[in-house]
C-alpha cells in the first residue's frame, strides 16, 4: 500500500504542515460556530408543554429536522452549482437568517413558535457543503476534513455546555437561550469566515491526483450518477442509518444523560467528547498517507466497519454492566463518528478520482446522501413520537444501536464487494 507523503509535504514540510493545519482549524472554527445556531435549543427540556399531540421538545426537533432535510434536497442542485465568489457572503447570510428565526422563537409564545425551528433549520443544511468546498480536491483533503469533522463531536457538545451554563448559572429562559448562544458565537463566526475565504486554491499537483472540482450543471450531474449508481445506492442506505442514529443520540443527549444519572453537569457534554475527538482525528487523518485512491477507499470501508462493531459491542457491554454509562457514551460516540465522518469527508473525495468522474464536486454526491439521510431521520422521529410515544429515549437508543450496527456491517460488505468487482472489470 502506497503511504508516501505528497511532494509538497516532503519538500517543504514545516510550511506545508503549518498551512494545512491552519486551514483545517479555520474550517473547523467556521462550522463549529454554525452549531451554536443549530443545536443549543436541544438542551432545553420544555416540560409541561404539548402541541399537536406531541411533547414540545419533540415537536421542535421534528420541525428543525424537516427544515434541515429540505435544505439538503435544495443543496443537491444549489451546492453543486455554487461559484467560488458566492461562498463567504452566503455562509453569513444563511446563518444570519437562522439567528433571526431563533429571535422569533424567543418572542412568539409557545407552542405557536415551533415553526421558527423549521425556519432555523432551512438555511443551515447548506453550510457544510459550502465550507467543505474550500477543502476538497487536495492531496491534504483527508487531514483538512478530519480537523473539520471533529466539529461534529466537539462543537455540538461545546454549544450545549454553553447553553446549559446559561440556563443553570444565569437563569436564562429556555426560549431565549438559543439566540443568546448564537450571539456569543457571532464574532468568532465573522473572523472564521473571513479567514476561510483567504484559503489558497488547490495546486496543479492536487488537481492531477484528485481531479479538478468545478461547479456542475444538470448534464454533469446525470453523468456522475450513471458512473456510480449502484455504489451510490448502497452508500445512501448506509448513511441514512448512520444519520438517523447520530441525530437521535445528539438531539436527546440531555435525556440520555438524565437517564444515566448525570442531570446537572454542564461540562459532561464537552468532557466526554474529548476522547472520541482524539481517536477520530488520528484515524481519519491517517487516510491521507494512502496515495492510491482505490486502496484508500478500501481502508475507509475498514474504518467504517470498526465503527459499526464498536457501536454494537459497547452497547452490549453497557447492558451487561461491564461498561459504565459514561464510557458507553464515549464508545458509542466514537463508533458513530468512525462510521459517519468518512461519508462526509473521505468516501466521495476518493470516489471521484477512482471512477474518473470529470466535471464533478463532492457537494453533489454528498448532498444526495445527506438529503436521504435526514429524510430517514425525520421519518424515525415521526414514527417514534406518533406510534411509540411511551418508549423512553435511552431504551430506544440502545435498541437502535443494534439495528444500525447489523445493517451497517451488511452494507459495508456490499460496498467492498462492489468496489472489488468494479476494479476487476476496469482492469
């Protein structure tokens, strides 16, 4: 397996590493700030409020998830066609709209403010595609993506810690807390977007190794799907399961911690995310050492498989009381992100050069997977709340862990078989 460093790193190692790490941290900071406008509300309990036959918190989560899902479907076309000159101002405009929705949520009486969370989610689903467009198509994309992707783990828990601190220490209302958290992160967001827009473009060496990434039209989108139709179907199904499980675990984290006996510890969100972050960062960054794109794809499938196995074994250990509740949360978080992050950052980055898909970008392929992933997530939320409303969230997460792990392992096997068959035909 070819694990040599790209030329830019071997010839100018200090400067190259400094630039890559700086770029990754800027992207991480930008996307982390977005989480402050999206996830803070989920710390609220919103007890004793019901509407349309639902607990109010569940209604809010469903409303935001619907907005986020529609955003992903819109992004299939919008993100794939996005021009470089539009990116920075669009990030600020979309997040600004989301903050305005949170202000409306604070001042419109409950429960009639639930639709504000739909408006909040509607623009935020496109932020990932815009931020990642700065990083894709480089020999260092895996390192950049690994640094960016730890925002999935760290940022959500950071903003939840800030949100819970506001509620517990400053007695901020659950309804006002979300937009206040957004205001706290506004200045870091502005600085991050400014620096993000100063990133250098991919080099000619990058384009030769990973293919140039350009805005797509309808014809190029059709051609891309024809090239990897079967693989895309399997990966979308896998990603759908992961998205459902990740969102359930994230949205009801406060309920899970409550059931595990950690009711009022604001630091618990952030402290438990640190071990997962370190493991995921090291594993994901190492993929960039594999220069051969096909071998890298197979290595990524192995990482995904390890993620699914970790989910299953840690859950079984927790049920058998071999694994403590807090360790289970850390292990299941690690397993989820070992399987989930490759679809966001690495799989499609390597698929494009392996299948020689010219005139393409990650945004198109990623947003197809994302759109159906969030469609599944919303579907499960609706099923849980309308057809199984009395099942507690901890038990629901435990049962879901086994289902996701089994289906995921099978789908990963299908993906490996598909890739090996395709490469044999090509040779």
